[in-house]
């Protein structure tokens, strides 16, 4: 029953059919991956895409966690002897963790409170008398009945104070009060930050927050995270406050019944409950909730950037000369073959005088000839632009593109266990140069070797919930790898790990089997890999490619389970499968309705025919090299008014950073992204997008460049 209830809940939230949710959850519970379901089980899921399937996966996990907590609470209430039919009904009907915890709050074991002490002193009946707020009640006389020196109640005021403590706790544990106060904090609360005395806040990056106020309801993700980081680093005091009159008025409406002496005691309890219990509790909740919201926004921005970076246009299989540039220590040069294998390495010194530059130039020209180089990759770090300028002075074949490559994360890779295993006898500079070259050839294949947090995109990725971030980035990597597909005979273990149904151990086994037995000749041969059973084969086979294998479909995204369908199509058309794949006229004559069965519907058949036309088609865009402005290589050469080419390196909630080739990215603030209003920068720009920007301001001491992408109005005559 719980499962059916969850399916209905999710279907309603996502606006899809219950049967779609039910089928998807069943597949996921059986070990199916998101890419596999989105690509190869469209008939069963109703054509749900990866985004919706992921939402179903995450939401059902949340609801199951809610059920676990519900069961723990019910067990606790039973153990305490407090579980009534009404309370059990309320617990079972709770639809959120917040609602569930509010119900449980009065019964949750807690540390010794002032209200507990007052109850132990026998003051609860007095609290109940005051709570009724009978206008005729003689408060002093009533309180006098509870004086008891043995219990520590020696005066009327002590008795009344204890009773107020009890009433304050009742208010704090009242569901309606907590819900109303929660809304007040979220809708009308204010973030307030002040600088910590004794700290040089003015000289820090938090100087804008020394005396800062901002509504909780509208504070953007990046500022919430910035304020919290300032607090964690000891520069800021960070509070969430609400107008006290509004809060007290809300509680008065809930709990005040008159204006007599008893009501005066309730009024005092209200003030105490708000100041001592409700306000701190709601401030904590608000901080947690707004942090969670800010995390989600920042994680989504980061995930989108990583996806765009992973799906960057590949140069393809070319012989590449890659350079990790440097001034004093020289430029590390490597030559890679079309498979990315290291063939040669040496160091040149083009920036240490004319003689050294001449020798370096001769070396580059000779290496390009010897290794038949088809492209040159240069890391965009220190000395990158200077090295590019040097290379453009050489007499090289005009068809060899010289490309600046974003080297963020290359140093992380070069010092990693993966790089040490691949190049145990090479130093980090050689490994870094290899990574730069391979990143040009195939960004996806190289970047999967690096922790996504280290590749230089996103905002506040180290401040957000690391568990949620890890899961989201893992989803992005898996989605990208499976969308592109993997050449099984060339793929690294890291790339294979991201393939649907594979994982680290199977990836290692596939590579080991390939090294021992040679290249795989067919997808079927994958079944010989140790531990690669029927379930893993089902999940993975469609995403693994074998070019020039025994079966022509092995190079396509057609799943082996559907090969018989293609064979039937070819047979009906009087040709072989290979002939059908090479004949677009024949493909257009296929009548899909002839091949529809209970298992294979039109969505799958449409995908098959599309794949026959362009087997193994790479969904990434055609590669186009970035060319920066000649003569502008340092921030000192950048002047306001310049219009410069650049490439987007990072997109955040407040704008986009653009590399204009001066070793310091400029910021296009969200207000400068377009002539129209922009609420989400990702709707205007993406990581790796080539753009033209206008320089607005240059702050050399602070290494800041302000840019604009607004169109320049044409001059009128």
C-alpha cells in the first residue's frame, strides 16, 4: 500500500501517469540505471527522459526515508505509552519530515528543561488554571496553593514563573504556532550580518557584508553561501531575525483569550516562549532550510557547468603536440598518437632569450614533421598566451590548428594515482601535458579521470552538502558518458566505470581481459569478461561501441537485444544489415508498424532507424578552436571599451566568467549578459561557448575585469 501511495504522490507531483512511475520504480529497484531506462525501455516508462527518471528515483528515496522515520516515531510513542489512535493517524498522514517532527516534538526525549523542573515541582495544575484564562481567577491566591518549600517553591512569583515555563513549552510544541512562526521567518525574516570586532573584515572579501541586511525570501544562493562562509571563517556574525511585534502578535492571536490577570501571565509566557524557545528554534530551521535551498541552486549551477564541460566539442582522433607552458622551468612538450598514447617528450625554453627561442622553434618544427602532427594544444595557464604567440611565428603547415586548452584540473590529474599508474616513470609536468593534449582530442574521456570539483567550474562547491553534490555530479558524468557512448577497445577504466551497469570492478576486469586477449571483436565477447553477467550486459551493451567489429551494429547504439529486429528489416528488404546501414533510400522504405510487438514499440523502432542512418553518431558539436585577440596577453593590456573574443569558463548565479586570454577571467555580471532581463545565466551562455565581450572596467590591483555582452547599439546616421 505504501508503494502505491508513493507512486500516486510522485505521479501527481510530476504530472505523469501512475503506471509510468510504478514501472520506473520497479526497474530501478531491480538495478536498472537511469540512462538505460531512458534509452532502452521507453515503452515501459512511457518515454520518460533522464531528468524525470532521476526525479522519480530521488523522490521515492525521500518518501522511503520518511517512512523509516515514521516507523521509528511510532515505535517510540508505543514504548512511551503515548500512541493514541488520533496521534497515530496524524503521524501516518504527515507528508513531510517537518510535519512529522513537529508532531513528535512534545514526546521526543529531551534534556532536562525548565518546564520539566516546574512539572516535577507540581506546578502543571497551576499552569493549566492560568492557561484557561478565566477572568475571575485570583492569580495570586491560586499560585499560593502551590507553595512548597520542600519542592523549592517558596514564593508566589516562583510558582508563577514555573507555570509560565510550562506554558512557554506548550506554545513551543504547538503545531500551529510552529507552522505560523516558520512561515513568518521564511516570508518576512531578514538575514543580518555584522563584522566581528578584532577581525580585518574591511580588508577581506567579506567587506560588503559588514553591516548587511537582506530578506530571507529573496536572498540569492551565492549570497547565502557567502554569508555562511564568512561566519565559518570568523569574519561575520550571521543572524536570521523577524520583526518581534509581528511574531508576538501572531502568538497572541493563537493563545490569548482575554485581558485578565491570568491572560497577563499567558502574555508573559508568550514573550518568553518566543525569545527563549521559538525564535532560536525557527532561526535554526530557517538557516538549515535556506542552506539546503542555496545548496540545491549552487549544485544545479555546478552540474550544468560540468555537463557543458564534459560535452565540449572533441577534436577527435588526431596526432597532437601538447605543451604545458612555463617561463623559468620551460615548456614541457609531448607528442601523442591518434589513440592518445605518449610517443615523445622533451622540454623547450622559448621565453629565455632569442637563442633559446630559435632552438625551441626548430624543435617544434622538427617534431611536427617527425610525428606528423595534426594539431597543437597549449595549456592556458602561466605563459600560455606567450607560448601561443611564439608558435604563431613559426613556419608550420597552415592546416595545423594551434588551440588554447583550459587546463583546470590537469595538475590534479598529474598528481593522481590514475596518472601515476599510467605514467609511473614520468614527472607531473609530463603527465599534465599529456592531459592537456588528450583533453583537446576528447574532453569527456580525459575529464572523467578528475574529480569534477577540481575542474574549475561552479560556485561554492566546497560549501554545499557534499553527499548531494557527489550524487548529482555522478549523475551528470554517467549521463554524458552514456549519451556519447564508449569505444570499448580504447576506453580507460575511468571512462568504462561510468558506463551503465559497469562500475569500477567490471571496468578493471574489461581492461584486463582486453589486455590479455586483445581487442574485443564483438559485443557478445564481453560476456566472457569475469563477473560481467546477463544483468550487467543488458545494462551496458548498448552504450559500448566496437568499431570494425564482427557485427556492423556493434558500432551503433542499437542494443543487441534488438538485433533480430534489424535482421528482419534487412531480410524483408532483400539485403544485409550492413547494406541497409549504408543505404538511406532503403531505410526510408521501412514500415515500422510491421515490427511492432508487445516488447518493441514505435519509440524503440524510431530510435533504431535513426541509428541505422548515423550509427554511433557523436551528439557533441563540431570542434571550433578559440582565437584570442593578438597583442592582448596580460591584464595590463586590457583597456575599457575594447571588444574582445573570449570563451566562457564558468557560469554562476550572478553571471559568467570569460577567458579573454590574459590569465585572469573577466566577469560578465548577470545584468550585462543581454539587453533583456536575465534571471538565469544558463539561458544565455554555457561553459565553452565562444563570445565577444566589451571591457567595462579594469581593476589591476584587485585583478578584476568587468565585461559586458550587451549588444552595442548601431550608430544612426
